[in-house]
């Protein structure tokens, strides 16, 4: 016998009415028999869930195991506890370690502190970190202490030698880091060293990312730096929220070392642009053209560049000292570029010529000056004037400085120290 509503086979129980072979359908069958004939078509086809009911338990298990598997996959890809998941919606503000608080590093830490991140800092000289400590950062006496307290560590070190010592040296970051720690280095150093550190980090179940930046301390304070990342994609996404306060644009270039290679190309352009701006400034001085008017015209045409505008602004405001960017610092980066060019057997004569200005400027005592001071240096080299600061104290009308152009007494470079 079949149920008149759903045609399911049922047994006749006599005066007790219909009973389904499936106990869960008893209520539905009874209701169907009691309904008027015109409405019985609504129950002619069993609901979807009833049709798959024999598999209900298996479906629940499949969904449950899929959920657990997905969570396990995320934990395997991002072992650092407390970090934001890749593509996650939120993150906890875990303590960030920061090593290297120079001009650039200090600006980065200030941005993190402004957004409420707890930061532990270490610097070779504690006095240089005192302002950050006063602003709320905690001090660590060694890089090992930083590694023991933090699962995300940011470095902004001076050069290749400092990076190698801090990461690979005894009691360095890798010696003391816990498994799952993600380390970020913003310095400009040899790409091959980045690959060595990355391999060492993998052996300790950590991540190392080279993320050099461009934009200077001003860009760090304003949060507009551009970052070139090399390393594991999932790790980059996991620390994006940490670096976003001071990096406006973060792009992954490739595996470890690739970000540094792009940064070296960037610095090659910066070197040549700085040298070209210095030569242009010297030529304006030689021709006696009005500097302010000339600068305004040049910065509104094809000749404009970031380095030209920066050089003009620094010279106009007489701020070529204490800016955090030095000729000596540029020379250290240029040495890394030269090493890369030699290893790739790819000589670039324009870069070599531009680099010569930095070498000679450092030789005569301008190493701690801002690269904008190259304009003064080129002026003296080309005998535009004997004034050690030909762009300072100039007349607004014709660009002629207070010192006479006919003066022939050699300048005393030692007075600049």
C-alpha cells in the first residue's frame, strides 16, 4: 500500500490509520491524509532534506572535517601565533620588536607608537633611542632579548656588515628567535646575504623578509614609503598590518633578495639623479642665472625629478646638515651596487661617473653632509666660485652670492667639520 500524499510504501495498521516505514515521516503522512484532496499536491514530492536524509550524518562529518582542515592549513602556513591570518579580518596588536633606531628607524617606530602598537626597541647606542623610550617604547638590552619577547621583529640597520652581525652572529636574532617568528629587514644590503639569512631562518622554522624602502625619513613620518618585498608571500601578508603605518605601497617582487635587487636599481637612479641635479645647480651658478626663477621653471617641466626638487629645496633652506641622509651613507650603498654590477658583468659608465662625485666629496670632508651639498662641491670642482657654500646667502635678483666670483683664495674645507 502507498501513501496517497507522497506515494511512499506504508503498511495498513487497520483502524489506527497509516504508518510509514520511516518513522520520521509519520507526522507528514497523517497530515496528508487529513488534508483536503486539493491540497495534497503540495506534499507530492518530499522535501530535499528528506530525500538526502540517509546521508545526513556523513554530510555533517564532511563539513566539520573540512572546517578543521581549513583552520589547520592556516596555522601551518602562518605558524607565528597571534599574527593576522592571510586575508584575515582582524589581528591582535602583538608586541613588535625593532632593531636599529637611526633617522629612518626612529620615524618608523614613532608611527607604530602613534597607532598604539607596543614596541620593544634595541639600538647599539641607547641614547639614540631615548626619545622613543620617552614616547612609550620599551628598551631591550640586546637583540637576543628582542627575539625572546617578540614574534614579529623589524630591523632598519646601517649596512651589510651590521645586518650579518645582527642576524647571523652569536646571540643574534636567529640564535634566539622562537619558531614561527617573522623577521623583516628594511636596510639596503647585499641580496646574496638576504638569501643566506632566509635559508638559515627556514632551518629554524622562521621567516626572513627583505623589504627595503624608498622615500627617506620624511616618507616614513608621513606613511608614504614604497616597500619592495622579497620572501614568502604568506609571511608578507601576515605582517602587512605591521608595516602599513609607515609603508604606503608594499609590493612583493619575488623570493628572498629580489626586493633588494630592485632597491639597488632604485639607488642607482637616485645616484645619477643627484649628480645631475648637482651639475645643473653648478651650471646655473656659472651662468649667473636667477636661481629661484630657474628652479621654478625646471621643476614644472620634463627636467623635474624628485632629486632635483629635493636638492633645490635643501639648498634654498640651507639645510644640508643633519637631515639623516648623508653622502657617506650613499657611498656605502653605491659600493653594494658596484658589487652587483661586477657579479653580473654589467658595467654602467653613467653610474660610475656619478659615483665619482660622491667619492671626491667625501675625500674633502663632506661625508656627513646631505647629498644636496654635492652642488657646492661641483661648483668648487668646476671653479664656479671659491666659496665653500656658493648657494647660501645669494641675491634673489640674479643668483649672485655675497662672496665675489673673482675671489681666488682657496677655501678651507676643514672649517666644515
